[in-house]
């Protein structure tokens, strides 16, 4: 089937009573593709062969209860994310908390009401689609960030390292987990404007002259222009980082010469993470510095280039930083790539 042809979602209905399967077939067959299983074992076997988008699962079945089936579904990595809705006639006696703790997303009671079944199925499939959309956005963001780095760091490991350093530093600064994860993603687009910088400047194996440096500095504004008029919080955060990650605490940075807390926190965090990784990475124009040398420069530039409190927190979190540095090392990328040939 062509990728341009969108298939209807497939629902697996599991019930040991043929009459119940028939009723659910009549309710759902016009809107979805359906698969059927009359036991837990049959359901688990079918899940190994078919892609299923949602499961309607009876609880009271011989040999293996719906709870036991759900537990096995959630224990298998390739099926764990499939939403499970329990369908039961025993609402007053079942332990709903047990089902939810096992990972089920909802209950439907028998005898079923068709409009309720269709509404619950539609709702939970919409949530799955929302998760898929978010994963797609994350994938595109990561690829976009890597595209910006490709000319002078073709592995894209720089954006992985500095974004994870940013994540660690954000948590240390008191940012909550959800916001820190957004920063991790947004930071990957910090140098998006480099796409527009000529190769002879970006790859020059030596110091840039004043004219070349002015062209290089333009990447901050170009990146912000690309990310302008954001329609989401994530892109708005990426826009802020792109335009502010070269500002300096003492006001001597670019493009706007912001000073101190005029620079948004995300820009100040990205500045520390970006410079540390740039210093400790080999580039066409320089050898990699040691971690100790790079930390020493951060200390010297605290209160000048960098927010001094963030430098303190960076040093405090250095073991976690080093872990991410090793995890996303260039040689790890090449080893992984070679193993996939």
C-alpha cells in the first residue's frame, strides 16, 4: 500500500463470547478495521503479527483474565503503548484501580451503549494521534538542528550534547521537568541560522577577519527570522534561544547587546552549554580543549560572558554533563553508524 493511502485504525476486540464480538463488530465495523480474539492467548499471538491501534478487552475470560492479558501487553516494548479499554459487565465488583494501574486507559460497561463505545474509541485514538504528531515534531526538530550543524559537524552530536547540557542546567536552576524537556528540544535549533553562512567562513581553518566575523554573527538573527511568528510554545522557545544565545552577561554580546537578566534564562543556559561543548570539541579551526580547561574558562568568564550562578550550577552538575558528553561522543556515532551498514 502506498504511504499516501491512509489506512483506517485497526482495533483488536478480545472476548470469549461470540455474541459480544458480534455486537462490537456491528458498532465499529463502518469506521475501523477490526481484528478478533476469543482468548488472551489468541490476542497476544495476534499482537505479534498485526499492527493494532487500540484494544477492547473483556476482563472475565477463562484461562487468562483481561487483567493478566493487559499486564503482558504492557510488559512487551512493542505493544506497551497500545491503549487498552476494558469491556466488562461487572462494574460494581471489578477493581478499576487495578486495571488503571496495569495501564488501561478506560472502562466500558456491558450491555454496551453504541454511542458511548464509539465516543470512547474515538477519544483514545485521537490521543494516540496526538502522541504520534508530537513524536513527528520532535523528529523534525532534531533533523532541523542537525541540518544546521551538518557543514561543520556532520554527525550532529554537537546539538545533542549541548541540548542535554542545557537540560541538566535547567533542572539545576529550578526549572520543572516538562519545561526542561522543552528546552532540550528547542536548544537543538540554536544555530539554525548557520544554514545561511558561507562554507568559506564556517569552515575557515583559522581566525575570522572582522568582515567574516560580522557575517558569522548574522546567524543568530537569521535563525530567529526562520523561527519568527511561532505557532507553538516550543518554536517560541527555540526563537528565543536562537536570538539570545550569543548575548553576554556584561552586555558585550550580540545581536542586541542585552545585559544580565535582560537575557532570558533559556538564552543564558544555552550560552554556557554551547560554549562548553564548542571548547571541548574538535573543529576545523581548533583542537578540542580538556574539560578542565573549558571549566576554567567558564569560571574566568562568570560575570562577564556568563551568568555567574549558572556557571556555579554547571560545575555542580559536571558529573552529569560528563555522562552526556561521553554518551554523545563523536566516536559513538561513527561506531553506531558502522554497525548499521
